[in-house]
């Protein structure tokens, strides 16, 4: 199945793009999407411990199942003032 992945901040800088389409097997989760990204962009791996995931613009656990056409976003910690 095809899902759209959105990347922000340092993740976007590492991958060199803000979004991409990836192919995953049926029954894949947000974690599976993350692992697919790490295979293509190994430098992302060290960022996993501090990320939030969102599926279809709602924060979600990494074990959330995905469906064809879903949008998965990986969001690093945000600080501001």
C-alpha cells in the first residue's frame, strides 16, 4: 500500500525533503513506516527516541495500523517562545 510521509525540522533536513510516498505491506504500522524511512535515510535512526507520530493529522502511537492513502507525519520535539 502507498502512504504519504511528512517530515519536519531536522528530519526534513536529513532526508532532504519534506514529504514522500512509500510502499508498505498491508497491516503496516507507523513504526513500519519509520523503519522504511531509516532504511533509505540511516541518519534518521538516532532521532527515533524523541519523535511523535501523527496519522492523518492526529497524534498516534507508533503501533497504529495504517491504511492505503494515509498520511504519516514524524514530528521532532518542538520548543519555542
